[in-house]
C-alpha cells in the first residue's frame, strides 16, 4: 500500500508514476485526497471536542469547591452532551478511516522512474539475451509428447486425480523435479540465503500484507471452512515472518530462500499456449526473498537478477531478461524483471522467473520497519524473485535436450539426478 504521506507531499510524482500503469491515476488520487480530508477534518473536530470536555470536566470540580453547585450541575449537563457528541464523532472517524483504507488498498504500487511506459507484454524492454537457440529439426516434439513417450509426465492422471493443470511425475521425471529443487536451494544457500520451510496455507492477513488480497482473490484457492488460502508463492509466508516487526539496522539485509509447491487457479486459461506444463494450477518453485534498507534495494534487485542468470547458465538454457512496462507489472511491484527461456520445440519464450522490488508497498501493509542510526523506525524495502519456477524450466529442458538416444541432462544437474540421460 502506498504511504499516505507520499501521496500528500509528492502528489505530482505519485500521479506521474501511476500513470505508467495506464490507469486513472488522477481520479484515484483525487478520491484519496477527498477521503483523507474528511478523515482529518473529523479528527480535528474530535480533538477540539475532547479538549473542550477536558476543560469542562476540570471546571466542575473547581465550581463544586467554590460552592457554585448550580453552575457545576449545568457544566455536568453540558459534559454529558459533549460526550454524546464525541461518541458520534468517533463513529464518524472510524467510518472515515475505513473508507480511506478501503480506497488506498485499491491503488497499485507506483512504478519506478526506470519502468518504461506501455500497456501490453509486447511493449516490455528486452534488456539482454544469452545462449544459442537449439535447432532440433522437423521431428522435434513438445514436452507433453515427450513426457508421454518416455513415461514420466502424466497430465491425464492429474485430470483423473484432481483436474486439468495438476501434473503427475514419475520415475526419472520425478527425480528430475527433486534434483532441480535441491540444485536451486543449494545455489541459494551458497549465495548467503537462509533456507525456510514455511506453511503452504496462510491466513487472510498474510495474503493482504503481500498484496494478494484484495487484488487476486480469483487466482487463489480458498479453504473456506478455516478461511485459509493456499499459497501462490513462497513469497507470501516468508515475507510475513516479519509482519509487525521492527528490525534493528544491523540485522539487515535479511536473505531467505524457500521451496514450496505453489497453487494458482489461473481462471480462464485455455488454448494451445497453456498445454502441458506451460500453465498449471500446481507447480514447484524456489523463491528468494530480501528485506533491505531503501538506499540499497535497487542494487540488490540487480544482484538477484545475476543470481538467476547463474542458474540459467548452469542449466545451459538460452534465456533473455525483460524489463516490464507499467501496464504489464504486478499490482504490488515498483519494478520487475522477467526472465524467459526459449522452448525449442514450441518455438516460443517461456517466463520462468519474475524478480521484483516492492519498495515500501508491502512493508507499509506488513508494518515492517527497521530502526536507523537515529533510532527512528522507518519502512524497509522488500524484494523477491523466482529462483526458479520448475514447471516451465522442466518443459524447456526436455524440449531443448531431446536426442535420438534420449533426453540429455545438463552436467550441473547430473550429480543431483544420478543419471545423464532420460531414457525410455
């Protein structure tokens, strides 16, 4: 959630940055200003009435001591009327604060000045590209056909057990999945991240704090009896470890990594572009999460991108880095890089990682602060990134490494799989 002081004191900047998202930034901020004005006026009126009541209450005792009983009784009557008015004002203030809060949570994060203007994914900026695109020949197969031919990926069994979008892996396919998770976790811990195993369900407060609610209700699975949500990413529980905390400056940066299954309804997704593992409702992902001082966060964003590049190089996958335009960014992000790998059999790029800086948007909701040198609590910055999401990584690995003898495993993964080739 954007800070109210930022909207008040830097209105022109907020409007300019929000306009990059191609939304009615002026209308949103005008409404915020209007609701804030009502809230502040009500607070001032309440403070005035409360001060008047305090003065009147002191005068009652003084009048009684002076033997002015009639005047004291009149003051008591006036106090009662003031108390009733104060109670009404408190209700009005509560309503004004709720209205302001309900509006503020509908305003997305303000994109960084570095974010390009644009409406669609086609307007994202290609920052760099690395790796040779494999040439597979006319008989190349997409991963869903390879999985069926080799007997390790079973989309049909997932339909039988649960529904479309829930893959089943077996044999070498399952081992590959487990190998990738271990490899990604090992690389993250080598880079100084602390491993976390979080719950896979969170309460509404946690989903709100990281920006999933009220923006993404339709994309989350909701266990209604207990009012819990299946996590769409490990970012949600790991970031919420620090909700309502004040962190000492010498404890920063905080670097955590976690592996979890991720659950996303992806309502309305259908067609050839979502076949097989391209878009599923349950997938595994390793997530890196950072809590940083504001002055360091954009350098850290670049550092996290470099970490993901190390993984993609080790997997021998051609990849590219995109800087998302304002219209294609997530609700909570101030700046996002997407990493995509090339899927040779499908002849298309597949997103496998998003790395984002949220600035204070999440920490304002989390009430996550750090104590600076002057001992005053300030909002920290949060960042996170997929390092990496497995489903599409698996798709690209299978397609790009198919040979007449089998599916080749990259050298970096072979100590984890225990085999160099997937065979029939």
